[in-house]
C-alpha cells in the first residue's frame, strides 16, 4: 500500500511549474484548472556583431564619431590585455547581457612576433631582432655582436652561468674575445603601435651547433602590466570628452 503522504507529495510535485525545451526554446509549463499551459520564458537577446578594428586610433575614432548613436556614458572601454581592447555596452535584458560593440585587436593585422625561449640560427635571429624590436642602442650592440660571431667561435665560449664570452671578428682580420651582455634591455613590438612599447630585460644566450642564439624573458611578465597601463592612459587621453569609462 502506498502511503498517503507519498501520494500527496507526488501530486504536489506534478502540480508545480515545469520547464521544458521545445525546438531549442525553453517554455514554462503551468498547471491549471483546464489542464497544462505553456508560458514563454524570456530568451537571450541576439547581440549585434562586434565591429573588428586593428588599431587604437580606429577604436577611438569609432567612439568619438558615434555614428551608431550610442549613449556613450553607458559604455566601457575594457583593456583586456596588451593586444586587445573591447567596447562594452550596458547590461540589458532579463539575462543581463553585455554586448561587445567594437574590438581593437593587435593580431588582426598579423603583428610581428618574436619567439622567446627558442633557439634560432644566426640569420633568423638577426632578422627577428630587426623586424620585431624597436631600434635602440642596445639592440644595435646585440646585432653587431651576433653578426660578427664565427661558427667555430662559440665552441671557445667561456660561460660562468651569468656571463658568456665568444670569439668575434674585430675589423677585417682581428679576432677577439667579446663578452655577451646580460641581461639586455630591449623593447619588442608587443602592444599597439600608438603607445610606446614597454621595455624589459632578456637573457641572451649563444651555443654551438650552428651556432644558435636565444632570448629568454627575464621580467616575470611585468611588461604586460606596463603595456596595459600605457594603453589605458592613451585611451583616456583619446576619449576625453566622450564620457566613456576606460578600465583595465
């Protein structure tokens, strides 16, 4: 025999509203005197497609021109990382959605990227330094050193774990032992070109078997915080008078 309390509980559960999904749309099923009824549940809104931009200037121009008639005091410019900024709309609708109205992304134009922590042959290394780094006196010093290292010279390296010395050509005929500077302070292109590239420390290493060279990052990722702060400052200046808040 089924206990009365169990039957009552089951009956109460069956009378409770239920949520069912029909054709990927959720409905609320409500019991009533005339039987079950379907009530539409609020659905997520279809958000507008994001406008893709490749520069900070293009991003700032879109906000300043305001061709879409946005209420700019309700917008947020979010510096997501050193290579991306999102323009976010206000929270709206029952699902509290926030549209990404525009996005500036450094990778959109295929920015020059140097692979750190990886060994490169001399030619690839030199091309990478010239293509992906801001020209500085330190960069010129490294290029001169690498360009003059002889293949057999690296085998004559002295290395105490901190400083290396290699045999490099001096002038037309003179060969001399030259210290490898460490750490080296360089500024790779790692954020938007509109801002000054952050400078950080790298460990320069050479080894035989080619010879090959590598740069190892030595700032613990601090450059990312610096880059984000610079992008935020640039946007705050560029968006002055628009009432758009900039966050990072």
